[in-house]
């Protein structure tokens, strides 16, 4: 392991990497509960999503470990799972059709990762839109957490209002949120996971959480439960593009952010970047075949880096721990059935995704408004694709009328026109 992962060259040891891997796993283990909880609302059977979550996380993270040698873990992305559910809800389509869009997005991501088109696309889209997309998704999933816990509820007069604090699930959510916030503020490793565990214990002793067991044989995975022809007959090209775009930016941003912390970035370049992106693209494609939304590199990998992780051995440990988790599906199923346990994680992860907003030039209006429009439209229309479309339309238009049209990459004009046609003639609902 020392030779394969070049531990001495990276100034680390087997013990440090093992502890770093455990730290990263504890920080992101909430996805084992949250992802099945979110996607089962779209109609995908719980056990199918659970196994797909584990399979995609193991494949992506082991690929990252063995071929890219970075301490970065891969798993189904938060926000993307919420978007998946919203597409099913707003269009009335089957989850099999939407899984088809994820599969096609994964194939496109694989192709982009093998060519220079990926770099061209990333360079073409301005930072303000990238940060706006991430921030919009953050608001979207935080709103989902508030909604599923009953902290905000539907209201005929103004769409939403504050919920009923007499509901036990709402009270438990608020308590769990504050417990997790305290752990986060104290910088406790694995705070999200520990917060969920404490909330689950409170739920158990207050009679809100019921267990039918803790361990069992792994559920049988379901393979290729998707409807590819339905993607084309329904014209879901924008949905495919939305999955591709968000996964692309989310993964790239996380890879760069974590690599900067490890000191791996050399002259602004990420070593073995192609292998790192292929890890995510492969996991997304294979994950969709088993029944989950797109995967992404996890920012929680920074917790392992903070614990000393510097190489792919950290990722190898994470992948192995995810593989072992297939034996606790009854425990995961019970926890995910109580929204008060998962909702605080959604709200807090939403906050994490606001970080990039500080880098938007808010005093430059033709930079600020498109980002603002994206963030406004995503939660209010319950559609990440619509938010992206509005941003891609307003940005080139505002730059053009401001006399800055030459600053805009030609690809943005093309995408803007495509989105106008899509919204007018082929709306998602």
C-alpha cells in the first residue's frame, strides 16, 4: 500500500489514511439514509435505492482510490436526488423514464471526461452562473427539508407558511437541527451523522421510530429498471442537460476544492484530473442502471483531509465501509421513514452550498442578476432545470445589451437560444 498509494511521497502513513477514511465515511454516511428517503418519494422501491446508493458509492470511490489516487469519496449527490423527485412529481412521468435521463447524462459525462470538450464547457460558463446554480440547489434542498418535516406547509393565501409546532415530527426536526448545529459549531468530526444518530435515539424513546431489526442479508439489487425510449418520446433533453451540467460543475468544484486542501494542485492544474472525473462519470452511469440519481464528489471528503488523508488509501477505506453497509438495510429503512432524522441534514447541506455566493460580483448587475434569477427560480418552480435555463437566457441577453456581448462565449448564446425554444415550445410540465 505504501508503494501503490505513494504514502511517503505524500507525507502520510497507513494509520493516518485509515483514520481519515473512517472520518470521511462518518461525515457522509447520512447519504445512506437520506438518498433512499428522497428517491423513494419518486416511487423507486426503498431497497432498490439503498443498494444503488451503495453500489454507485463503492464503484466511484474505489475508482477514485485506485486510478486517481485522491482522498475524495463519490456518492449520489444531494440536490440531484431532490431534482429527480421533483421531475417525477411535476411531469407525472415514471421514475423509469427519469432514470433513463440520468443514464444518458452519465454517458455524456463519460464522453466529456475523455475529451477536451469538458474543459471548453467549464471555461465557457461564467463563475457567477456556476455559483448561482450551486446556491440555487442549496436553497432547493433546504426548502425540501423544511417541507418534509412540516416546518413550512402549504397555504392557499401565500403558497407557504410556518408549520404547526404541536406536531411531534416538526418538534423533533427542530430539536435535531439544533443538536446538529451545535455539533457543527463545535467542529465535531462526523457532526451530520452524529446529529442524525442522536435524533434517531430521541425518536425511538418518544415512540416515533420503530425498528423491525438491525441486520439482514443484503437486498437483491435491481438492474436496468429504466425506460430509455420514454426519454426521447417525452423530449426530456433539458432534464438530461441539467443532470449533466450540475454534476459536471459540482464534481469539478469539489475536486479542485479538496485538492487545494491536500496541496495536490500544481500551477492551477489537478493531477490525474481525467481519472478523477471518470470515477464520477462511471459511478453516475452504473448507479442509474441500479436505480439512483447522479453521483458527485463529496465536499465531506475535506473532513478526512483535515484528519490527515492525502492519498487514495483514504478513499479505499471509505469504499470498503460503504460496501459493509449493505448488511444494515433494516436499520437504514427505519431511520429514513422518520423525516425528522433526515430533514436537518438537508437543511444544513443546503447552507454548505451557499459558500460560492461570496464570489459573485454583486455590484456588477449583469453578473449578479442571472445568478439571482437562478437561485430564485429553482426553489420556487421546484425545478433545477428551469433555474439553469433562466440563468442561461438572462446572462447573454444582459451582457449583449450592456455592450459586453464579446465577453460571452459563443456556447452560451447557443445554449440560451436552446433554452428559450425549450421553455416556450417544450415545457417540462
